[in-house]
């Protein structure tokens, strides 16, 4: 499940003196806020790289460190590739923009706000109308543990069938959907698309979204082959999930993505 303590793992053996990503520490809320905003920007840019855009659909959120009832998110109708520090917006539960010059996608934000409100432990969320995720969501079933990567989501994602296919503009749709996020890091909303949530970081939420989209792609490819895939047995799938599916591992996977984007597009931090 969502194991924040699983930091010492097979991916972090004792290798004193060698370079390895370290989780940042902060001296002030301002520093932490700037770091969260930079990582949110990088997550949006990563979504562009992975082709997860669909018009203005898609939103990523991270709580403000000092005012956790407020969320930083990407501006409406700005391409993921053009999201930068300067155009992020700070939004409240009602979808009112508190800080920033751009509008918020209210229809989409209803679900994010509801999940954040229902689950105070959830720090960050991602949602997009990605190609394979939306296609897989039409099947209304969970991912099967057919690869080591898919095992990361074994018994750690929900299939939400409520309000399937209806645009969630009404305030009452959000709370019904939010309950499904209890104790899991992802959800497949039938006839709609994918959501990921993190109790750790936007890094983790973004990486698990990219991973979930890839798993949906793999599942659809295997289904289309007409062959019956061999399933990883439940015990092994659980063991794999503990080792490759934790919040820390999601965060760690995002670090090379962050470093590459920061080197390639330094203007995103302006
Ligand atoms: Zn949507």
C-alpha cells in the first residue's frame, strides 16, 4: 500500500559517497512553496512530453504548505508545455482563484477539490484525458497484474463507476467520487479517465499517472493480441507492489524526469 517509510529499499543500497537523489529539506515555508511550485510546473511539462494533453483538459494540484486548504494548479486553457512558475494559480475549495492571473478549469476542479477535502492526507493529484487511460476506462474494470510495472497498482487503485461519463460540473458529484480514494493512489473513472493521488509529493502523483497510462496501454495491447496473459499470482503481485509501487519509489522515478526538464527548459522556472 502507500508506504512512506520504505525509503531503504533495493533501489537505495548502502553506497556511501556516491550521488543519489535525496528528498529536499526546507528552512522555511517560502522555500517549500517554491519547490512545490517548481515540481508542479515540471510535472505539467512531463505530461506534455508524454502526450497526455487533450485541449484544455487535465489538471494537476498540490497543496500550499502554509495554507493546506488552498491548492496550486495549472491555469485553464494553457498547454502543459507552456505552464511556468509565472502562470500557476492558487485556488480554494470552491474553485475561486486566490492568487494568479489565469482562470481555473472549474468543471475539472470540482473532483480535485472534493478529493482533497475528503482526504486531508492527500497532498497532490493528477488528472488528464489521456488516450489509453480513457480508452481503458470504458471497460469499467481494474488493471490486471500482468507485468511487474502493473503490480505497482495491484490492490492500490479503484474503479469508480459513479457519474460515469457525465461531466462533473455539479458540486454533489465530487464527494461521491472522492470516497473511492480511501487508501489507494489511483483511480480509473469509468468512461472518463485516470486520476492519481499522492500523500507524499506532486512528483509521486505525476510519475504514477505516467505509469498508470503506460499500464493501460500495455493492458489494451495484450487484450488486442487475443492471447490470455499470464497473471502474476496475488502474493507475488503484493510483494512487487510493496517494492516498486510505494510513494517513495514514485518520487524517485520522477527525479530523472525533473532533472532532464530543468536542464532542457530552464525558462519554465520564470
Ligand atoms: Zn476529466
